[in-house]
């Protein structure tokens, strides 16, 4: 077994294995699952959710008090989203993830259509120069969040049945790239890069030629740089990232204030609710830069604990992938885990000044209802995969196992 999830020969063997000859498939209960959902993942996600509510309340209270005369406005909204997200997570964790295969194309097409609607004037909601949201009555929804999970499902369903050069997979790659291109037009370059990054991760683990991936990365990097040079505000972000003190009152303000907040925390932090940078100095302090507030209030030790939780989430997520007994489950778990961990890594690096500002939120922690609900829903699918653990000996060939029955 190479570093990739399955070698080409193993994939060929599984795809052409006659039915009834799969190894390691024993389920005397007839439930179609081998055990309970991964309790470590559940504990981690609940810890993230509780800590995220605390962080959102601390970071948003001054702004909420000034704008709404109520310091708990953002907390209540996030708590409602959290409850909805946990319900979605629980429901999906109980659902046989293999049944999601038949929804791959419908979900991808619906989410793609919703992303297109963000470019239509008077239908999208524009905030801070970006049209990323659609209005659903009093609520706002970010379609690109739904697109992330639907595209993972679409690619996993294709790569579990076909090799990467098959037209079925190539059509899925085209859809993914088109959606990423539309997201760039919103503009939201950060989310587009998250979508493409997850796509490359799935292609790599499924056995795609590494030289092609490297070539794609090189070509993609050139296209991104070309886009940045043609977009003044994004070029200004690059320059402010390299030399923030050249424009400390404009483009460099975000990075400077974030670094001041992180540095002010020291080893132990100033205590919960004690951040000074959140008092109208740090921009978007309850969303994109919430980690800076956490660093100021909980110090270096608090940051290490939070980063450790994300590392543990990645460990148990990839462990779930390796323990899944279907290739579809493995690819699904890897796509979900890669997407969440990559987003967390980028947010932490942006807040620490290691990457230019991208507008990427911190998973489970940052304020944002649609992001939190979708992320918890992704975890629900991951938990469903974790229930179906065992020896990889079955390729379900796109046929759902009716009523949870396992072919012997």
C-alpha cells in the first residue's frame, strides 16, 4: 500500500470482483454498520461548538451592544445555528452514507445553481464588497458552503467507481472548476481555493498521477497570480501582507491589529472577555479574526490547546477513512476531513500573518450560521462513515444496499 489510499491495481481488483466474493463483510445484525459512531469525533465537535459559542460571545459583545443595545444578539443567532447544525449532524450520522451517492448529482447541480444566483443583481446580498449570500426571508445563506460538501460527495462518488481519466470523473472535475470560478467572481478567492484544494486531495489519494497534480498546481498558481495582478484590492492585500507597515491605516490595518492581539496574549492571556483589540480595533473580530481574540484572551497555552484539537480532529477523521470498508466511504471521509482541516490551517495562518487575508473563517468557531450548519452536517456524514468500519473488501458499484442489508 502506497501513501495513496488505494493503488491502481487494488482499485482494479475491487471493481472487477464478482459479487459475493468480498472479504471481511460480516454483519450478523444485518444493520449494515459495524458499530457506534466515533465517540472521539463527537467529543471533539461538541468541545468545538461550546468553545465557539463562548468565543463568539466574547468577540461580538461590544459590537452587538453598540449596534443593537444587546450584547447577546450574535450569540443567540450562533446558538440557533449550532442547535440546527447538531440536529443535522445527528440525523446524517444515523443515515447510511451510501444512500447519499444517488443525491450526488442533484445536490451538485442545485448548489451550483445557487452559487450562480449570487452573481445576479438584486438577488444576492452584498457585504463588504462581496456578493456571497442569498436572502431567504430574514435569513442569509452562503451557497458556496453547500457547494463545498456537495462537490466532495460528487467527486467521491465518481472516484470510487472510475479511474480519474474516465469521462464520468472528468465531467465532475469540470463542474468543480466551474463552481470555483464562479466563487472567484463573487469575489471569494479563499473559498475557491478551498474547493480546489479538496479536489486535488481527492485526486491524489485516488491514484492520480503525481506529475499531473504538480503540473495542475503550477498552472493554477499562475492563474491565481494573474487574477490577483488584475484585481487591485487583492494585489493590495498581497502588498500589505508583505509590508503591512507601509499602509498601517489602510490595507495593513487588519494584519497589524491581529498581530498586536496575538502578541498581547502572552503565555496565559488576559482572561475571558478581557480582549482590548476587539474594541473596534480588530476588524471582523467575531468571524475571520476570531482566533486573534482567542489568542489575546487565552494566551499561547489556549492557542496550543485549540490547535491540538484540530490536529486530533484530523487524526480521527483520517483514521475513520482508513477504517471504512467501502472506497466511497474512504474518499468521502478524506474529502470532508481535508476540507475542514485545510480551512482551519488557512485561517490560523492568515490570522498569524503567514498568509495574505483571504476571508476564510475558522471552522466550528467563527460566527456564521450557514458555515456552522454545513460544517456540522459534514461531520454527520463523517460519523456515518465511522459506523461502517471494517476491512476494505467491498466496492458498492453505485448500488444501494437496500434496507441496510449487506451482500454476502
